[in-house]
C-alpha cells in the first residue's frame, strides 16, 4: 500500500525532512516503512495499511508544526510520533489541529510545547496562580517556566522576576563562598540562566538584574517577605523541607504567581527530612488556582537515550520498593 503527502513548498518539506533529507532514514526506521521523495511529494510504502496511515498522520502533523518551527531533531520527531499514537486518521488530526497550540512569546522569540503535557503546562501557567511542574530532567519544565516568567516581566504584566532554590549542598550557609550573595548562589541557578539566555541576550539579563527586575535569592532568604506583582520560580523544589515549602507558598501577595519545579526522584535531603515537594503533592491537590503538571520520560526533549535511561532507573526504583515490601 502507498500514501502520498504533498508539501506546500520546498522550504516546508526541508523543514520536516531536514537539510539533505537527513531525517528521512530516521522516519523510515521509526515508522517501519519505505519513504520516497519526488519534487515536493513524499510517498510512504508498506504492506500494512496501519503503518501507511500512521505515516501520513505523522507527516501531516509535522507539516502543521513546520509553519512555526524551522527544523526538527530526531527527538522532536519521536515525541510527536508518541503523542499521535491515539490518533488513527487524518480527520482526527485535523479536528485536533483546530485547537490552537499554545506558545510563549518573549520579545520576538517563540517557545512552543514539544509534547501534549508541555501544552498542558503552558495552559496551566496562564490559568493558575501557582503551578507545580514535576518530573525528570530534560522535560522542559524549567525552560518553559523561565520563558513564561520572562514573557510576563518584559510585557509589563509583572514588575519582578525572582529566582530561588534551596541550597542543600551548602546547608543554606553560603558565607564561606567568595563574592556577594548573587555570586554565591549563581552556580546553583545556572540552569535557570541557561534558559533565560536562550530567550534574551546576556546584556539584557544583566540590565534587568541591575535595575532590580530580576532578583536571585536562596530560599532561606525568602522568609518574612511578602511578594507583590511578581512572578517567582522555585527550582529544585524536591530539596525543600515541608516547613520551607509552606513558608515559600505563603509569601505570595497581590498579583503574584509562583512556578515550582522539581524531580522527586532526585531528593538530596538527609534521610530524616521529608521532601516539601512530595508533601505538597499529597495535601494541596484540589485547591482552586493551584495545579500540578506531572512529566515523565515521554516528555524528555533531549537525546532519546535519556528517555530510556530515565525509564531504566524508574524500573529499578520500583523493583527496589517491591523487594522492600516482601
């Protein structure tokens, strides 16, 4: 059986297939079919109707995304393939496509979700005052949180962006490190800075820091504050204690938002300390204006091997837990 997909232009086709059709072998391996290019038409050949239909659904989806995105990595293609497993026809895909994909705009830079759960995350940040993004590394939870926070700050909807995290490795005692407070905590916030630098220039970040629009602070320094007209990102929240999490969440004042990110599989607290993030998951669900978005290995936007590594560790942890119950 065969099915052909026609692109609107050579540019659109190149965006999907990559320069010199470098994505073509990967698509063939992923879909289990043969693909042939002729002009701006891509034809899928397979003995199975199901494979041909799945191929056309995926290619139509990539065509849609190519309107906004220049090139696709193998990981991005794989994530779209995973997200479309429940769609069996082009008609279903077109119905889904009628719902506009959310995005984040920072100046003239766009940040688009790369999985259905990332779409839910962006929508949740737009609709709730407090959002928890919980899941393994590489799922985009920190990047999208920073992008959304910058969009509010630079559009004037919030006057301040505060970046904070618990400094477990230094026992919340930073005095022995050289430099001022910002220089002491800066290494711990590097992932947040990497996300900011992907959206705006280093010069703009420095300018925003100098005029007080961006503030960095260890979590312990947040005690006693009341945050007004601000958006706050608490990163590595799995390393908060229950008391620290309660303290942080009760800092929010008028017109303020909080985004809390963490990975509950990587808690660095002493064994006698319970994670404030895990505790919050158990007691805060169902509160209006507060939402939890749970990521997993399917949302990883790094190399596909990272997905397999995360799954392997999760399987090992579950087996260890089961052995402990016996």
